[in-house]
């Protein structure tokens, strides 16, 4: 059985002054404070959320 791909998402810029939907997207990704990280499955839903806040996060493939 193949291991599922994972993404490590890290918040690198503050969401202060951003729209409410971007705040909610970051919360849904599990990111609260700057430099917080979360490992997530690599799927279309997560990729779509990352795309919405791509200017605030960095992404690594694990």
C-alpha cells in the first residue's frame, strides 16, 4: 500500500488586515500564529485552500 502524500504548511506572514474569508481559511488549515505549521493530506480541497492564502504561507511536500 502506497503512503499518501502530505504537505507541511507554515504561516509566514501575518493575516492582520486581510479579509475575513482568508482568516477563516487559515483557521481551517490549522494555522493560528506566525511560524505555526501543520501537516495536511495532499488533496484538491487542501490545495484549493492553500491557493487562496498562498501569499501568507509556505508549503513543503513531505
